[in-house]
C-alpha cells in the first residue's frame, strides 16, 4: 500500500462527506452500503462508522473482505480501499422499535464501527484507469 494514498483518500472522504462500503455474502451476492464517517488509526487501519443495515453486518460475519469507495463525481476522482474486517464494534443503540416513526419497515437499531485492515488502495473513477495499485 502506498503511504500517501490512504491519507489522500481520507481527505477526499472528508470533502465529499460520504463513502460506499461493498460487501458480499457467503454465495458472492454483493451489497453496497453508504456511510458518512471514516477515520485512520495509528496502525493505519480504517474505521468506518454508520447505522449499517443488517445485510452489511451479516455479510461481514461470513465474508470479512470488503471494499470502501471514496469518489468525487464532479471531479471524477477517487479511491477504492480494499481490505479485510478485523472487528465490528457497537457504538450506540436506539431504544427499541418506534412504529409511529418507522412505519412498517424496521430501520437499523445499532450504530456500528468497522475496523478494517487495508490491503491495497487503487484509483476509482469513471474515466479509463487501471485496478492495479501504483
């Protein structure tokens, strides 16, 4: 992994204020979630925090590999952070299901943080590019 690429990806994530987290289940079926917070640990691991839906969490329990995409569509510039989940931490919990607010659909009830070991970082954009790390 190139040392500056991760720093640049996190700066871009702060600018665009969102990222995407791609996971797959045990059969390879993909799932993409959006998140708003990403940070770096002193060990160069990535922390991603959000109220992830049950599909994201279930996928990570059976397949810990994931991809985090940071992309600025206006500039067509971004990064794909490829890594492996090391831990899921619970950060907060809602006080139960609120039918008057949520209606018939249940929403995520636990805010979680993903601790991700970064294996590689590759360019992500619409225009022609390679999926090989520089």
